[in-house]
């Protein structure tokens, strides 16, 4: 049945959004149905409120002669280093580190841990117009990001003899292609019953000045993914959160798809998380530069939270401690452990994750019917960040890892100075070479080596399989 034009107008009119039906008479029945469904799925009152708040904030910022008491700058001025389990602590207190590892291993063996993998992005910045998880990154094998991360879960299940369910979040742009690709390879060895693929939500873009929703085409709203913070409501909508409870999961290991060196379900990290009673735990690396483009994990009024690098004033970022080290040293690498009960509690609070605004030059349909691309940012997009849950936790843990061994995100196109396929592969090769050398193997200079997760997950696993004295003189994939 064709959507009722008058009912749609009645829905739009109270919010000043009647323009969305301007081209109704030009649309085919299928286009009308799609547009109607999109309009009905949007909480117009909420979007209007978000635009009002964004406008009021912009006006207050422009009129203020000095930062207000709750401005980002003054908030950042209160920031202190977060209480953290530093790398040095893990080495000097070996007994505690061993206890934490055993606690984590017990949770894994008991089937209490699941994984959420955020994979909604496309590889456009890499010149790869497909889901980023399908990008080939293995330095010898050409294995995709999905293959490496999925096989780490497979290997973890084998090691601990228990299921580790995977909850994979896609976006509307990547969902169908991801499903088809995973079916082709049988999910790299993961059982279908242990892989739940769910799609994150979207938010409409609005004109920054008027708050009017934008049209991407005459019969289609301009919709954007609602950020990795959209995971929480997407878990609820998809039934994934209920599935976790049905399985008896108590902890959820969170990671993003662009980091092939992520130590999936790191038992030590999970053990420290559980031992401290944390509801949200976060892996961090020590920043190598005060202005490094990573989120800054800090403590403000006793609450752990993240200040984005773009919001941290330079003078605050450059502050040092008496020993000369950076005061705000902890860089976020988007690896967390969430207590499932905490996620359930937060999911019942619509405002537990606030929306951030991003001003963009968004191509859209003008009243003339032509698609226009503004020369300056005239649109507002709304997105949520999952790390905004941290201040709501009753207790949080910050856990330092060595960037060289755990964090190599592929973000930039080939040839970039950092986070490119070449730099990521070089970091992978260096780690695998270190594992082989520690096991007594000899890897000749210039040789590229790669270790499949199914061969070994860590240096100890390599030592169990490689005989001392093994010489590697040509590129080799250990699988």
C-alpha cells in the first residue's frame, strides 16, 4: 500500500520539516515507500532538540569573552593523569600480574567473555571502496583484517575450550557486503551460531542554520551512521544484549576493525578488569608526542573520561610532571572491556551517551531539485562515542600496553608517514620477528615473516612450536 501523503505531512508539519515531501509527485512508488519509512523512523522532536542545543552552544561560544565554567578548555584544565596499571607496574609486581592473567583465563575458560567488533567503516581513505574489514593487510599472506581478527577468536576458543561469541557491528553502507563476504569464507572458522552481525543506527544530517533535514536524493534522507557509540542501542534493537544474557556472558571485549595487532581477549587485561571491580576498562598507550592525534584518557573529579585531542588546549597537552614526563600521557586505542550488566543499565538511559556534532560540507538536494555541494560546512551531523560511557561507570580501570606490540591501526592511504598499509605491515613483521627470535629462530635481514593466529597467539605459543636454530631466509607465513 502506498504511503499516505497527508499523514506524512501531519507528522512533519509540527517540526517544520514539510520540505521533505517537496518532490513527492516526482517519485516512483518504491521511492515514496523508502522515503516514508525513513521519515517515520526519525525522532523529529529529538533531532530538533539536538539542533537547538548545538545552535545555543555555538552562540554562547561566539559571544563569550572568556570560557564558561563548563567549557572544554576549563574542563581540560582540571584533568589529571588517570589511575592506571602502568607497564612498569606489571613488570615490578609480577605476582599480581600473574594473578590477573589467571583470573582472565578462568573467565575465558568459563565462557563468560564475548567480543564486539566495530566494523562499520569503509576503506575509502585507503582507496578501497569496500568494508574496511575486507582490506588485505597480512604482510606475507595478504590476509584481511577480518581474517586476522576472526582467527584470533578461533584460536582463543581452542586455547580455553569455550565459546567466545562475536558481535559484529556493521553500518548500512557495509552490512550486506560484509554478510556475503563472511558467508563465502565460512566466517574464517567461527561457527554461525557464535557470530551475530548487527547494523548500527543512523541519524539525519540537518542544515546548521535552519535545522531542516537534508535530502541526499529527492526520495532519500541524508543519513549518516550514528558513531561507534550507536553500538549500545544497536545491541538492544538487534537482540544481541539479550543474547549475551542468555549465554551467561558477563564481560564484553571491545575492539575496532582497523587494528590487526589487537590482543583479542587479552587475559591479563580481563583479569585486572575483573579484579578491580571495573565496569569499563580501557587500554592505553603512552603518548610519544603531547599533540599526538589520539583521545586523552584523564581523570576529572575522580571520574575517568576521554578528551579528544582536538579539544585539548596545547598548553594543557604540553604540561609535564616534575620528572619531565607528560602529565596527560595516556592515549586511547579504542580497546575496552565492558561489564555486561553495566551496558544493560546504561541502555535503559536514553541520555547515557550524548550526541556530538560535526559540521560538514554535505552534498544535498537544494529546493531547485539540483544536488549542491557547499564550499563550507553548512550541515550538522550527529554521532555518539562509546567512550562517553566511562564517567557513568561506578569504577573504571586504565591499563597500559606497549604500542609496538598491540596497536597498529590502518587508517591512511599507501605512502602516508603513519598508519598506512606499509607502516602497519612493518610493525606486524617486527613483532613476529621478535617472537621468532625469542624462540631461538634466526630471521635474516630483509625477510618478511607473518604468524597466523592459528599458529600462535603470542611469543609463548611460538616458542612451543618453533625449534631453536630455525633459519628463515625467505619470506614465510607460519600457519
